[in-house]
């Protein structure tokens, strides 16, 4: 499902082979079953298109005035893009969560945009951006380093939450930021979240009553399943699936899932899906299809593929919902302590500092000391200081109080990789912030959510290969907006486990599920998967990253051997590198989209 368009007056009919134009002006096209609606504006000079899943009623669209409201891309549930077409310009309204990312290239004296970065790369013959790849492997915890860049040179992502005007004569785009998550006091935060999340889930149920859901036993997926059950028509049952190891039907996750299903007895069709050794992490990674960027689930693609196949065969699933994104959206980052201090909430900062230290079995003094320092440090200054930190050997900063906590830097990274990272950090520090003045925790969550939402599109591309539309309601712009506007004094404590969601779901979940403070770990499976798939992983280790000068293959192979032997270590960078190798191989293996030129004339369907 890809859509896009051209802003060029000289060649407005540029489109990929197999696409169809959506309007008579030949600016906008689509491939596949893209939900698309259009409405003529009252001024008679513009046409508005809604592309993607959107909960707006037709009557809502007909009431649009000549000037579209700023909140149009988060006004309704769903993930969608708004396009305005006129004789003078194409105007693109991007969603604030980056759940439906839009990309842009300059071509033939004009602009071509698309929901697919890879499609645009094929148009301009763009090579893989090695610096962007380095950021994703070695500094994934600092998404701001590559903000606006894609994995293809010259293909940029349009900024989220903005109104972008592309003149048809090929002039420079004009961008206006329209979304800013300032605190909202008009409604209690839990009520805002419950309303937004229910509407997002209900929109999926309305469009496909045969929707299926994950039911992992965790708070996030169970909340989605419960809301879907409530939204279903009377007498209908929700197809919910819980994955478990084939030799373990008594695990904690499965127990919580059974409690949730029992609470909705007769309304949930709860099915168990056993996973065997053939579904271990790292299995058949080289078979992933080409996507816009390395998919986060590349490591777990064997499990996902097995689940998608089973959902199609067992339920005939076309739409599937998960709880992904909840962790990124609902946990407070440690830099929240700095916000408390900056706003004079000293007593609360001390209390939460002690609570956070207790969870990490550490002294609270370093956390509180760092919080004081960060409260006096701007984001720009922190980025400038980051340049000197890149590439150094260090322990993980995860859980520390800082603008940009860093993960351990792997010994198998090349010297040139560190130089690329420093260049990215320097560029990020010299780029004006799109959202200046926000609290550090809110600004951090904006970056985190946008990174997760954008990369989740690559996972959706994996699912689409099996005819399944994968949905993550927690990443809907309306839900993200509801959570990030929570005022400081109502934000949950740093050391608490998603109290905002627990409050929002009051009365809809069994007490045991609503009060759960942990969830299952699959770390042992990752080590087992490393051992079982070592031959394929060694082949990946001798791939394109070494040719690009990003890794030392000898050291990477040594690291793989140590991990397979069970030596404790952070697997984050290792998994990023292997996933990137699989993505590079798929991109080289699969044919790129071809483009054609359709001259002005009747609409092409």
C-alpha cells in the first residue's frame, strides 16, 4: 500500500508502474488498496484527499472550510495523510506521530513525494546512506541524530506534524509546524487516553469486524483486546491469540492472558499458538522482503511469519492489532527528574529519585545530581557535548538522567563509523529544534515515539506480504497527542508501571492484569537462536557493512561466538547490525519499483 504524487508542472504525471491516479490533475497516485476519500473545498479551487485509515465521517469531510484546521491529521482516529491539490501547489499535512511517514525528493525541476522512501530512491537512483545506517546501528537511542533523513541519500522525510507547501513550479517547499504537545488541562489525562484509544480501536473494528488481536497477557495488548471486544457488534467474538513456547503452557504471560479472556467469556475467541525451535530469533533472517528501512522485527521474523500465516489460515485475518508502541509512549524517561527540578518540584523530584534508585538497586544521589545538571542544560548544548562522547568505550547509560543516554559502543565498530556518528551529532546540534521550549521528558518522548512509529511501518510491510494490515493503535496520532499533553503535575511517577493506562482502563481489565508490574522476558530465546542459526549469521557478518567500512568483521565474528556461548552482553548493536545486513541483502536482491510518465489527460485508474 503506497501512495504519492508529483509537484512538478513540467511532468505532473510521474508515477510508479502499476499505480493509478486518484485525481484528474494527475498529481496524486496510489498502489494497492489505499483507503482514499476526496472532497472539493467550498472555494472550488482545491481538492482535499484523505489517504490511509481515518475515522472521519463523510459529513465531517464535507464540513471542511476553505482553510483546513491545524489539527486535521490528529483530529480523528487512525493513521492518515491529508493532501490538498490546486493549480498552484500541492499541500501535504503530515501526522505528528510519524505513523504515516511521507518522503520527498527533488526531481526534474520539481518535487516527487511518496509514502515509500524506497520507491523514491528508485526514481533518483539513490544509494544507501551509509551515515544514516551507522546511526541506526551504533546510536539507535539518539533518534534525533538522523531526524529527517532516510536510509537513501537525497531522500528526506518530511517533518511530522507540519503543513508543507510544494509549489507546482518547483520552488522551495514551505514548511509550517502545526502540532505542539503543550499541556492540556481541559480533561483528566486518563480520560483523554481512554477516549482516544477506544476511538482508535473502534475505528479498526468498524472497518473490519473480523479483526484479530494479540493477547500477550501484558497490559498494552490486553487493553487493546478489551477495547476491541467492547467495540464489537452484539454477538460478535474477538479473535485473540497468545503466543507461547510449545513446551510451556503454564507461563506467567499465558496465565494473565487466560484471566483476561475469562473476564470476557463468550466474547473472546481465545486461541493459543505454540512456537517451536523453527521460530527462534535470528531464524531465516535472510528471507525478509525489501522494505523502506530495516524492520525492527527482522530478528523475530520467523515467529512473525508463522503468526501471520496462522492468522490467515485459522481466522482469515485481514486486519490485526497489537499493543506495540505502548512502552515508548507510556513510560516516563528518567530526564523527567530534571523537569521536576527545573519547575521547582524539589520534594517530588527527591521522592521519585529514591523510587527510581530503588528499582535499579542503586544510590539515589547520582540520579539527583545528574538531574540538577540536566535541568540547567539545553538540548542544543547536550547535542554539542554528544559530539565528544561518540565512539568512546563505556557502560550503558540506560536508566541514567540525561538528554541522550547512550548504549555500550561495540568493539567491532570501525573508526570510520565513529567519524560518521560525530558528523551526524554535529549536524543535529546545528539544526534548529522544530519544537523548542518543551519539557525535556516530553521532547524526549516525541523523538522516541516518532522513531518507533516510523520504523513500525517496516514491520507492517512484512505483514502486508501475508495480506495482513498490521495496526498499532497506541501509535495513532490522536492517542499520542492525548498522552503527550499531560501536564507536569499529572504525569506519572518515574518509578511506576504505566499508571495512566491502568487508570484509563479502570473497570475493563481484571485486577491482576491491571496491576501487573512486569512482563515476560525472551532473552533466553535470543541466545538459543544465536546458537541455532550461527552459520547464517556468520554469512551475514561477512556482508555489506564491512564493504561500507562500518564494522570490523573479525571482531564481529568473535562477538557472535561469545554471545552464542552465553557470555552476558548487550545485544542491541549486534541485532541492529545483523538486521541491517539482512535489509541490505533484500534491497539488493529484490527489483526496485519502476516509474513511468503519463501525460496530461483523462484520469488513469
